[in-house]
C-alpha cells in the first residue's frame, strides 16, 4: 500500500494540482514567516529565533537543555541554519551554548534571562499573523489543521520508508 493509499487518497493527483498545492503551501509558509519577521524586528529577533526561544523556554520549564539537533527538528530547519542562528543569538545574549560533557562535540543550549525577557515580550506580538489566520472560521481552522497534520504524517511515513 502506498503512502497516499494509506492516508485515504481517493484519486490520482495531476502534476498541475501537485505543483499548485506545493506553491501555495510554500508561499503561505514564507508569507507568514515574513509577516512575523516584520513584527519581531523591533525586538531584534526573527520568526525562527522566536521559535527557538519558544522551544528553549518549553525545555527550561521541564528542566532540560536542548541540543541544536533537537532544536532543528522542533523548528523545522536544517541543523546548520539553526547553529548559525544560535551563534548569533549567543552573541546577542539570548542563549548560552556549552559542551554537553567533556570531550564530546555535542552542545547544549539554554535560554538566558535576557532571552526569557525578549521571549516574554515578543511572543505576544504576532497580531498580524493572528489576524491572517483569523480570516478562517473556527471550523475552517480545525479542518486546515487536520489536513496539515495528515500531510505531515504522510511526509513522515514517506521519509521513513513506510509504503
């Protein structure tokens, strides 16, 4: 059984449909991120950096630091991009990086008090994104979430070789 059959696909997808959906998803992701970047500019952080601070804040609440690899998975970015962000964030005093244990290359990342302060202020400033997503009704948002979760699972299945 193919991934599409497993997830209930009813009919074949045309190439035109595939590329149209791909472009729409990519444009929406880029657009939402651009809007967030613009709103977060006064705080000196980007949407990706806010997502990293969010993940670190969540980790701190549960009493553990994160690795760059874990953060990359959480914020859906490449490892090297996250490391570059973390180095900039460390220079800005938002995070601290340290070796996990002596002799190992694995780093741990923790949010600093300054990072917590910026996060607390910045996390509530995405009103334009709320306005954009608010263009959908509650029912439409629930449907969209369910459909995106279904696509996400199909992607995970495909990447992990589930047929």
